[in-house]
C-alpha cells in the first residue's frame, strides 16, 4: 500500500472519538462522522462516574479490573476532565452484611484500593448522609466530564490529521463484491463545522475499512448491509440537583438496584439510575415515576434530597450487547463488557468491524483493542500511545494557578475557567478586549465562548457542551440571548436567530422533569424574560405583515431636542 | 435613600396590640401598590406590607395591557377592543373593560414619567433582543424609540455589556421591516469600569456625572460618552442606548446626551436588574407615601387567624410574630415569580391563606413540550368571584373579606398575551376600590 489506509469511524461518542485519536496517532488516515454534535448519543447522557470498578467487584470482576486500570490512566492523561472525588459504598442497617463483605473482598481481588470506615467517619466526610448508615467502603471513584473528554479526544485526532465531521449522518454502507468499501453520508450543512442554514449535501466517502462505533445504534448500521447486530438498548434516568449535596460519590452497597448512586458533578449532584430495556434508542417513554423514584429512594441515603431543588432530568440508553446464545431476560443481567465483532469472520462481509457494549470509563481500552485489530488487518506495526500522551488541555496541569493571576480572573470564575480549559487556558483567555462573564451560573467568560464558537461554528448547543454555558441553575434563562450575541458578527442575524431558538428549545427539553418548586418559579421567570421582555415567542421579524403606521408613533407633544443649530456643530465638544 | 428599606412605622416587637388599618394590602408589587393607592384615594386608611423586592426588578418597565389574544392573534393595535372577547376566567373579564380604563387613568395620574396615555393604540417598542413588542405605556425614556416613528435610528452597544449587541439588534429590527434605517455601533464606555461592572454602577456614574479618565484627561462621563457616540453618528435623529442611563437623574441625563448629540435619546428596555422597572417601583412607592398609607417592607406575612373571615395576620420579623388586623385584606403576593404561588411535587398552592389553586393532577400536564407552547403553569393562580374574592373549588368565597389582585390570579398567561402589568394594575385598582368601599 502506498499511502496510509483510510478508515471511516462512525459515531462521535467516547468510543468513536477514542478510536479516531488512537488510529490517527498511529498514522492512519481517519474520517470520523457523527450524525449530531459530538456526544450526541449515550456519551452525552450518562452519569459522569469514573468507575473505580467497585460497582462490578462482585458481579463482573473482569469489568472491574478494566475499570480500575483505566481509572488510573484517565487520571493521568485527562486530568482536566476528571475530579477525584473518591467514592463510598454505604450500608444501611437493612442491607446485607454478607454482601458488604463480598464487596470488600471483591475489590481486593480486583486490585481496587478499598477501606472500611465507620458510619461516623463516613458522616464526617459527608455530613448529609443519613444518621443510621452503619458503615461504608471507600474506593477511588471519581467524576468525569464526558463533553470535555470527547472534545479533547477529537481535538487530538484532528491534530494528528483526522477529519471530524459532525452533523453528518451515515445513510448507507457502500458494499462491493462482498466487502464494505465506504459510507454514504448526508451532511446537515456542508462539510466542516456546522453553520445554520447552510445547505448540506450527500457525500460518498470511500475507505479501506469502516469502524462502526455507534453504540445503541449499531444494529441500524448493521441493517444497512443486512447484518444482525443484537444490541439491546437499556434506558436509565438521571436527575440533576441544583447544588452538591455530597462531594463524594455515594453508592448503596446492595446487589443490583435502581436509584443507588449519587455523583457530584461540577456544581451539581446527579442521582441515578434505572435499567430498563427499550426498543428504539431515540424514542422511549420518559416518566415522572422514574424521577420520583430517584428522590424517594436516594433520600434513604441523603435525607435532605427530599426537599432539595432539582434542575432537570435526562435519560440515556446503554448500548448493551449480548452474544446471541445467552438470552438474559433482565437487562441488569446483561454483561457490561464490550465486544468486537469482526464481520468478516462473523458474517463473511469484509471491510468492517463493530464495537458494542462497554462503558465510558473503558473507552480508551476499547479504542486500543479496535485500533490493534484495524492495524492488524493492514499489517501495520504501530504502538498504541493513548495511555501515555496527555490529551490537549491536560498536558501540564500544575501551571493553572499562575494563569489565574495572569488573566486577572476573579475566583471562582477564574478557577472554573482554568479548570475547564486546563493547559489551553493561556491560549484561550489571552484576548485584547474586555472579557465579561456571559454565563453567570457556570462562570463562563466571553473568551471561552468565542473559543468554542471557533471550534463548533454557529451551533450554540455545541458551544454549550464545550463550555457548560447555560447549564447551571437558571438553565439559560439569563444567558441564551447573550450566547447568541456572541455569535454576531461572525454569523449574520438570521443564522444567529436560528441558533438562539434552537438553544432555547434544547434548554427547555430537559427541565420538564424538574418543574416544581424553585425550578418551576425559575421556568416562569425564564419564560417571562424570553416571551414578555423580548417577545421571542411572537417575533415580528418572522411575520412580515406588520402595519407599522397602525401603531402608536409617540405623543405629539414630545419635546424634540434635534434643532438645527445643535445638530450643526454635532452638539458635543468633540476633538 | 436605600431602595429596600422603607419601614415607616416601627411596630412593637412584642406582639401585644395588633397594628390596625381599614385595608391591609399584602404584597408591594404593581398589583399591591395600585390596590393600596386605589383604596387610599377612595378614602380608606391603608397599610401595605411586603416581603421582598417585587417582580418589577425583573420586568422591563413597560406596561402592557394586551398585545396578543390567548389564541396568539396579534400584535393587537387596540387592546381595549379585544378585552370583551376574552374567556370568562380571564381577570380582565372579571373586572370589565371600563374598570381597566379607570385603572389606567389612575396609573397615568400617579406616574408622570410614562407615555402612551394619548391614545388607545398599542406602541411597538424595540427590545434588547432586537424584537419588537406591543405595549400600552412606556417610560418617557423609551418614547423616542418607537418603531412607528419613521426617523432613522442609531443603536449604541457597549463592549462589555453582554446583554445587548447593538449591531445584531439593528439587523433584527430591519428583518422585522421597520419603516426607518437602523444601524448599530459598539463602543467602550469611557473610563475603566471592570468588564463585569453592574448596570447600577454605570447608572450611578451617569447620575453623578462623575469624572472619568480618557486618554489621561479627566472628563465628566456624560460629555465623554456623547463624544464617543457622536463620532459614529451619521445623521440619525434618534440614538438608542441600553437602559443604563441613570437611576435618580434619568431625564436629565437623557436630555444632556440628546443636546450634545443633536438627536433624541432613548433607552432600550433590558433584563434584570431592570432600571426602568425599579424606577417605576420608586414612583409608585412615592405616590403611595404621599397618599398617606402606612408601608412596611422586608418581612413576610406568615400566618393568619380566622375562618370565614380573616381576623388578623401575622408578620414574621426576627423570629417574632407581629399581628396586623384590618377590616378588609388584599392578597397581592405575585405569581410563581413573586412567590405568591408555590408548588412541590404534589401540587400547586397559595402559601399564605392556602386559597385553592386549580391545577392538573399530573405535573407533566403543567407544561407543553415546546418552549413557547401552551403552558398551564403560566396560568396558575387563584380563581375568584366577580368581586375578586378567591374562591374554593366549589366556587364559594374562601374568606368574605379577602380579595386578590395581580399575578397571584390565575387564568391568564401574561407572558404570551403581553398583559402582565395591565392585569396587575386593573385588578389591583378594582380590589383596592372595592375593599375601601366595604371597609367604610
Ligand atoms: C444511564 C446511563 C448511565 C451511565 N453512566 C455511566 C457512568 O457513570 N460511567 C461510565 O463509565 N459509563 C456509564 N454509562 C455507559 C456509557 O455512557 C456508554 O457506555 C458510553 O458512553 C457509550 O459510548 P459510545 O461512544 O459507544 O456510544 P454513543 O455515545 O451512543 O455514541 C454513538 C454515536 O453514534 C452516532 N450515530 C448513530 N447512528 C449514526 C449514523 N447513522 N451516522 C452517524 N452517526 C451515528 C450517535 O449519534 C452517537 O453519538 C452509562 C450509560 C447510561 C445509559
Ligand atoms: C421577567 C419579567 C418581565 C416582564 N415584563 C413585562 C413587561 O414588559 N410588560 C408588562 O406589562 N409586564 C411584564 N411583566 C409582568 C409584570 O411585571 C408582573 O405581572 C407584575 O409586576 C406582577 O405584579 P404583582 O404585584 O402582581 O406581583 P409581584 O411584583 O410579584 O409582587 C408581589 C410582592 O408580594 C411580596 N410577597 C410575596 N409573598 C409575601 C408574603 N407572604 N408577605 C408579604 N409580601 C409577600 C413579594 O415579595 C413581592 O414584593 C414581566 C414579568 C417578568 C417576570
């Protein structure tokens, strides 16, 4: 082969971007296509737990071992995406002692550092834990920001020459002589970063090999070539609280169960979750009882949750895979392990591999295995370096403090910006003009918004994911129009307006499951700010039939100051 | 005077004797203030108690009567003409169109710095998002900005003010087909205010015409600002600024800038903290004080005695409960925003007197999935009889001497209709007048 093989990776979640980075770093020519934004799928709708492996230490020790290994790697290469909160498996009086002991010995067997602490010690760490918690096992769980991690993987892939196409959907696989030779892609707005209103088009991307990393959608890609990929999507709910009631990940030490974990995340705490099989990864019911169950069950661990304010809830679908011969009835019994399906061996169709199952925490390891497999196909002997080379933003985390002083950022705004940006802080925050705060809840400044716009075009949802702007308590009530303002003048008014409306709609979507109490009051305030103050719901610019002469043009007797003599000299003592 | 410290009579901390009045108004927003004014004008001895700052802090300061019908028809040119066709449960239907006119006459009388009373026709006012919105009364400071005035406009944005992008607003107005040319320029505010300076910081500097340093020279800020803006002026006869032009001396500042620029200056209403809203609140409190009412702010009404009739209410102050008694009571505690209507996972309620608030049982029916869809929550509030007395589910009055006014009322979506201030003024007026009549 004269030039490097060209690989198409389908799917811009953690798995796809992880593979794209790995292959690009090994010198292959990579094109990644994603139908929505990066993290549009399950990766953007997960719990944000960097597993220590503790959760699998009894039921699935192979997964547990992978988790602790990758947990250590990510702390190293993705330090700006990870917060090492630590985790506790807490035992209530009614929970089984036998299981508690099994959890402890399981952790030890898998090499997960684990230590038993008393109920009192646990409450010293987390004062809001219920007073009747007996004891707990402490493990190195953490919180991880999936948006930041995926963007960093994509950026690194790009630095190594990969082409990343978002808002580009694979509509067909090109099959010739029993082999996949490429993908047909429909671009939402042309190639490159997304711009509203720019017309897209269809493109045939011819490749030497295709990697199907579409998670819960993998079966659909399979269907395009008549392959049967038995993904069993299983949904789970997560409910976001307005503050961090806990600073440590709190797991309930019980066999399996719904609503058994709280993950502190940035300024919030996220409650989860459930496990219920669904037919369609894009269309499944989202129910009130699921949200109620999160609060009503987890308040047994942290009683103050009962009265606390939730800001929104969201659902995600696990891309579980089960080899055809197993046939579990209950989705909680399906393994969390991942599977590499070589369609040549399995279905006699060359040119494509699918990767299904797995976890966010082990994305890099999955990428490594797939990349080894792809390189093997082409006889390429290149080492995997993704476990050693830090992601962009995590290269040198020790200098963060200096940046804060240098850019005159006030804490906590400065601390938050610098934490989000990691070692890119200098490059992003160095601006000539003033750098006001655009999103007050999350402390996001203009420079960060501008940097995100440079990376993702006029798509304000993508800007939101990169920066967290509009994701705090007010859910965008105070800042959606400001974010739209930041798009101008780079983008014209109608593009800006379309992006603004899309962001408003998106921000509304997830709040539906949090609409009572404070958050309902907030929703009414937001509605008034948008509809009453700005008339966003009835914008005359979208209605060309206004007869301006029929409306009040002002009182007759208004004192007009524009007399000629004043106007002649400009009226100001200018120089 | 500090804005949020208006206690007049200092009540006894040991609650022995109740503080008495003929009419007690609970809530100091537009609804409560109008109510107290109407009652005072009708000759009653009035006391107003309010907890926190009202919704006017968040509101644009525009006074809408009705911009769109509940079906979304509009913008309406004549709000009064559309009122008779409103649904029976709408607060305007309860009070009737002639009461709305009387209430607006009271408003026009007590708030001198507003315009729009010369006509029944709505005005279209540019907003900071660049849209236009129909309204019935506008601050004098917004008067030169109307979209039906055909003179050309220059909009001025400030570099570090993220809420208003003048150029985008100008393009947006052109997209709406306004009958004049409009341009936007962005400039930096003279002096070296921090990038995150509060709106009130700009206002204060302009109020005092404080000195700023421009290229090493000390200059009064108004002259320096006019100079900067004047350089960008190309014959436009109107110049619009974000609503930061002073708090106490707004008229004077606008006139000075206008003289220096040779153009009419106006303000574009903005989001919170809204100076025009706060100025309106001040004007109403001043008028109420002049009308001789007793006013106490900063503490909530927490409890009450009474069954069919309210005997007295208790204000919670530093842990003590201070009784206040009156012959007639007006509930003007606001809606979801003012916290006169609250909710939890189980339902929606009115927290002071526990008046009935109709709502769907399933909280997923409280809203529409579209961001600007038909939201039931926007219409949450108490329902009343013809005399504005909150009613129980069966239609009978909750208490014989309690009336409700303003956003605590249900049955209308002020955000979609653009009817917020109008409903508060009209129902406040009607409730206050009726309470005063009954008390005497
Ligand atoms: C409720 C829940 C909580 C979880 N919590 C955790 C946790 O705390 N920690 C953890 O480690 N793991 C967690 N997981 C698991 C983890 O989120 C997933 O395993 C992981 O994110 C899967 O990533 P992926 O890239 O394989 O799939 P996805 O993120 O779904 O990516 C697939 C992508 O393919 C795209 N795609 C699909 N079809 C097409 C097409 N035709 N053309 C182009 N693109 C296409 C999709 O838009 C999508 O973006 C959780 C999962 C769920 C459901
Ligand atoms: C963002 C926004 C923008 C708006 N823009 C416009 C506009 O452009 N045009 C327009 O016409 N209308 C607008 N409105 C609507 C209008 O401002 C409101 O409808 C109106 O101000 C409501 O007045 P109110 O007196 O009924 O209630 P509020 O202003 O909410 O006042 C209620 C008062 O009662 C007090 N209170 C509550 N509970 C107690 C208690 N237990 N004891 C004592 N006091 C208590 C509160 O602290 C508050 O001071 C807007 C509203 C919002 C939220």
